[in-house]
C-alpha cells in the first residue's frame, strides 16, 4: 500500500521540518539576530572601556575638573587624590624645598618589602643553614646576588634618606605648630628604621653579623647602671628594681650567647613585627600631613 502526497492548491508541499522553502533555518535566524545586535552591544561597551573615560573615572566626575570648585570636589571624592590637600602653597611645590625625601623613603620601604619577600623564599632562619643560604644566593639562585644587593643597599639608602628628611624638616621649621605631634611620629619612624636595619644585620649569620650583634647586646647589658642608681635612691625597705641591662640583653638574645634563639627573635622582628608597626606609623604620618594642611611652606618673601 502506497501513500501519495496531494499538493495543496496555491502552494507547495512543506518539508518535513515544517519550514517553507525560501525561509532561513533556526541557526541562520540566530546568526542574523546576533549580527543585527552586535553594533548595539559594541556601542554600549565602548564608552566604558575605550577612550579616556577610565582616566576620567579617577576623578569620579563626567568631565575633567577645570574650575577651582571642581578640583576641590575631585580631591574630596577621590581616595588617591585625597592624600594631598585641596590647596597647596606654591612654594611647597618646589623640588628644592623637599627634594622628595619623604616619598623617596616610602618608595625605598616598598622596595625593601618586595625584595625581602622574595628573599624569604630562599632564606632559612637556622644557624646551620642561614649562612649557606646566603652563599646559594650568589651561586645557585638566579639573580640572587642582585636581589640581595638590592635589599642591602636599599636598607642603607633608606636610613640615610630618612635622616636627611628629618634634617630637612628641622631646617625648614616644619615641626612647628600645628605639626608638633607629626614631628614626634617622624622621630619614631626614624628609630624604627634604625631598629629594622639592626635586626636584619644578624640574619646573614656571618662573622661580621655575629660579632656586631654581640657588641650590641653587650652595650644593652651596660644599662644596669640605671636600675642600680634607682635602687640606691629608693628607701631601704622598698622593693628592688630588676636589672634593666640584663632584661634588655635577654630580650634581644633569648639566652646568654648569640645563638639560635637570637636568630629566631631577630628574624621575627625583622620580617613581621617591625614592618607592620612601621607601615602603621607611615600611614598615620601621611594622614597627619594631609590633615595639617600638607607640606609646610616658607612665607613668601617680598619682591
């Protein structure tokens, strides 16, 4: 038994898929819809990804600030630009006034942090392996000598730059009201920088580091005269003050000699405790500069 298809009047026999001849298929219709919507999608993405709109977004405005009011609003609304005050004295912008010593100190600290983190992948705080790992940096680790030299010289440069920065602040009178407390913070940063360099001196565990820390611990032990003098002035029945020098020496070394305990203590102080404290004081120091009206500037001399 055979089935014969009957052609309807005025048309053709539809195919098995239900699509009439001459009409596009499903995939063709999807492709056409995609190509038809592509220009619109591209126009929607273009303003947010191309051109200078990304740079404008720093100011959180639709246009670049041109007037004084717009510039002030940009500084108040942007975190990056909020570091500097809305108005700065003209004389404070001279490079010869500050020589960029404050920012240079911060950049050196960032360089020390990055290079120190990379050195931590190689260094082992052990009296048996510390010195050998330092030798491996010269011969077995790629660019290890450059990395260690970068860390060493950056530490020395940071101490010098911070010292000259303090001299500049004192010479220009930037410690005067209302910046007295920020001067104290700067002195604390100077002391922390010296202590940070001192704790890193022992980590190579060579002869120079060993005897330098031995001398330093011996100097700290000489502070017993302070407690002895206080005990001599105290009444006979008063409790005696412990020896300050012995406490300081034990706090540095953890024992009577420079050994594994001292190396661990110096390592923890150098890579964890002191950097965190120093970072907190740097952030507060910069915040106080911002709140105190920026960098102090000398009075304009009459022309």
